[in-house]
């Protein structure tokens, strides 16, 4: 009886492990630096590219286009952005040099992006 | 094969409960769209001492609510004396549900999931808007196996292995569209593995039970190549009947958390060793329901770099058995 239950339970374990292995450790490709005809990403400027931990620095994007949406990203998950739109404040609680990316898109899904680097000193 | 009347009634009872179990399990597995856990402020460990394997076809449901508060930064084993910190405090309110089903007398299947009603980081700098994450934490499906069970000597040794899965791979975002601070995210947004080992010994004449529960968690990478460190925790419990239906439980738990990794780079201000003392009272109702209250008091902290550390945490849990599950019930009733 007990051997029977044991054999019955094994397929469940195998299915669960297969799901876990096939779904894990996937990495999205880094967004390429792009430029289209509809959007012109003129510049991305950081006010202070050397900051102390918890210090805020202003990052400004100048972009030509209509109905633009701005998406701000840091290559470290601990980066914090305040504000939205073409100008935001950035800070991070870890030391190192971090890439700050601004992605812009319009209603027609035209996209453009630029990066700047900020060094944070512990 | 002859089935005795009590046995038949018991089977009918289990069959009647099966739709409920399937419904709860379906909810746990299907919340795919719900926004999805945790860093130095601690992971919401459960609030139940019911951790062994169940009898065949037995069902157990454990629900709990936990509040945790963190407001002191540590560097190593001492509070940081820095003038400025990133956050003033952080806290969360979490509700968890765990459902267990006895596949056989040796195998028990367990599914856990939980929801953060809030997971708040209050930044020190007034220019920063506080981050508040809410949503599903990671789910876990665990298969437990009774390696050695002696109902006469009241000894149980059981081990379990399972997977942690996120309800979404997309990390939670703040209202401005940027990612939430890690401590405010309800989920790791990554798959992982978990393993458990339980050693339990009951002294029925003394209405005393002791057990050691160890748990290992391995977290995979999220879509931004961030990996939360490995976690190894070990808890020593002593449970003693102090009045009719009332139990007192003392728990000493240690957590060893490895460092997080981002793009292959070890993150300095991550990784810790934490020791927590948890007094708990538990009240048994009609031998089927169990109501528990516990309070976590950190007694030793050693944090790598500088990190916000947990100050206190409390939890209330309600457990319901849908059959006479294991030998450990003998001292409960």
C-alpha cells in the first residue's frame, strides 16, 4: 500500500521540479540604445555624477517628440528615483558606479533611450 | 477489503472536504496576474508549530497574520552611529495561508502563499516619496516525507523539498513607474528551491514536545539579474501544556542569510546572521482548531555592511485540522 502511494507521488514532484527549472534563471536582453525618426533624444544630463550614499542628484532628459512617456531605470535594483517625466532625482544606498537609463516612447510606440553613469561613494 | 464504519465515515468526511481543498489550492496556483518579497527587514516566516507529516487523506489549513517593524541600522553586531540613514523605518503587514494534504502515510504535500497588505519603506530624506508595496509574496509547494516515524516513542524525522515560485516575474513599481525599493517589494519575482528537515520528540507524560526545524532556501535571479541570497534557518521549539487546552511554546530561531548578487557582483550591504527568541501561546479548540499568538524578539544581530534590521514582530495564527492528523494531536487534546 505504502509503496503504491510512493510511486503515485513521484510524478507530482517531477512535474513541479520541471516547471521550476524551465522557468528560472531567465534574463531579459538589455535594451539597446535606440533612436528613431519620430523621437530625437537630444541629451541626458546628470547634475552630479559623484554622490555620497543617500545624496540626491538630478537627472534631466531633453527629447524632441510628441506625447512622450519617460521610463527611468538603474542597472542596480537598489536605485531609487523620485519624480517622473523628463527630470527626476536619483539616489542609491550602495557604493559603486551605476548606469541610469532613460527610455522614452510615444503613442506610436517609437522608442529612444540614453544612459548616464553615477558613482556613489560609501 | 472490509472497511469499518468509522473508517467509512472518515473517508466520507475527507471526500466532503476535498472540494474545499481543491478550491484553496486552485487559488494558490492561479493568482498569476496579482502583483507580487524581502530583504534585511526579514522574511515573514509562518506562525505555526504544526510542521510534521499528515496521515493519508488528512487536510490541514494554517492561516496567519504578521506585523513586522524595523527602524535601527546595524553595522556588524552594533547599531550604526551614522548621522544620516537612507530610511527612518520600514514595516509590513502580511497574511499567509498554508494548506497541507496527506498523500500517503509518508508523503504530505504542502502549498503556501501570502499577501502583503503593505510593505513600507519610510525614507529619511523628505524629498523622497515613501515606497509602499503590496501584493502576493512568493508561493511555495513542498513535498514532505516521513523518514522515520515511531508513534510509540513519539519520534518523527521528516524532510521536505519543494519550489518557490513568483506570482509575477515583473518587479513591483512605484507610482512614478520606477522600480520599488527592494525592501518594499512583496516578492523576489524569481523561482527558487527550498528544503526542510524536522526532528521531533514528544514526552507525553510531561505533555512536552521538542522539535528542531531547519529550512534552506535558494533563490534564483529575477528578470533584472538580481538574486536574493540563500537563507538557512534553524528553529528549536519547546512546547509544554500549561493548562487545559493551553500550550506555552518557546522558540529560538537563527537565520543565516547569504549576500545578494546583481549582475554577478556581490552586494556589500546584504547578508546577515540573526537570532530571534519567540515566546508563543497556543489554545486548542475542540481538538480541531488552534489559535496561536507569538512575539519575535531579536536577541543577536550581525549584519554585513550597513542594513536596516528588524526590531520586533508579532503574529497570530489559526490552524484547522480536517481529520485526526498525527500522533502529536494526542497531547493537544
